[in-house]
C-alpha cells in the first residue's frame, strides 16, 4: 500500500508541476502577443504619420514647381536642385509647420535646425561653382568658407561620414576654384543640353531595324545639330519715320562744337565738308 501511495503522490506532484509550467508558458505567450500588438499599433501609427508628412512634402515641392524624378532614385535634377536651394528656407519652414502638427514643436525645431545649417552652406556653394566668369578674391574666400562649413554641418546634422560628392565639396572644390579661377567653365551643362536633341534624333530613326545603321543615322542627325550655325531668328529691322531719318542726317552734317582756335572736332576730321 505504501508503494502505491508513493506512486500516487509522485504522479500528483508531476501533474502539479506540469500545470504550473502550462500557466507560465501561457503567460509568456500572452505577454508576447501583447508586445506584438503594441508594436503593430505603434508601427501603424508611425506609418500613418510618415504618410501624412510625405504627402505634405510632395504638395510643398509642387507648390514651388520642384519635380522629383521617380525614375532616377527619387532624386532631383539640376534645375530642380537650384529651385530647392533658392527656396529652401520657405520649404523647410512649411515642412516644420506640418511636423509641429503631427509630432510636436520640439520635433519641428529639431528638423529645421538639422537641415537648414547644411542647406545654407550648399546654397552659398551652388552659385560660384556654376558661374563661368572668373571669381573675385571675395567670392573665392566665401566659397572656401562655405565648403568647410558644409563638411562640419553635415557631420553634425547626420552623424555620418561624407559621401563622395560631399568630400569633393569639402576638400577639392575650393582648391580647384583657386587654382583655375573658376569652376563653371569646366561644367557639363553644355553637353547636358544635347539630351533633348538626342531624344528627338532617336525618335526620327527608331524605325530602322539595323542597329548599326540606326546608330549612325542618329549620330549624323545629332552632329548636324551640333555643327550647324544658330538658327535663332534675327531681330527684325525697326521702321524709322522719315522725320527721324531727316533729323539724324541733319545732326550728322552739322559742324561740331568749337574746342579752340585751330582745333577741329573728331567728326570734322572723319567727315570733311564737301566743296
């Protein structure tokens, strides 16, 4: 009997242990489900906020006629970059106002300070690096300071190393400008202006089946555009009234003012009176 009782007691203890283990496991599962539910809710809330701000940014960029090129990694091309830099203060202010509505004034202020100190220096760098004229000593000094400040502001705002182009701005642009006196004269804006013409030429030759012949024909058309003289319309000759012509003739024939004894004016020398 004692052996049977011991077996029953051992079975009861094992059952109690299993029951406790089940309760612990169930509590752990419920805790994990609660965490996941909270994470999903937080993620959905964050996604909703991000969607609102992204939509606001698109509207603001459209307001300033800035186009985001979706086919080129969602970046901006040159003209749109210049538009953005020229209006960056207003754009950031409008974005900050929207952020203040969604995430509060503190987040908006942090956003403004973070980006404005970088964009301020880039705006200064943009103009002298594109102008084809020789830069003055004052402009070279301003460019040098802006390039240095850009590197400092970028690291401070984004806490990461500079990109390749960012490194070029900080370390090489100013030195290049001082060496040659200009940066814009070495730019690629001239060749980039041929892109639309290249597209037009390809539209003319796209029906040619032979790829080599099609390429040669396209390049020939493009070469004609490059080598041909300007076809810009010459300004039309303005019609002058008869009275204006007579007045101009009389003024040209009139003797010049006397400068002194024996001294003739330049007009008298170049147009001697006819006898």
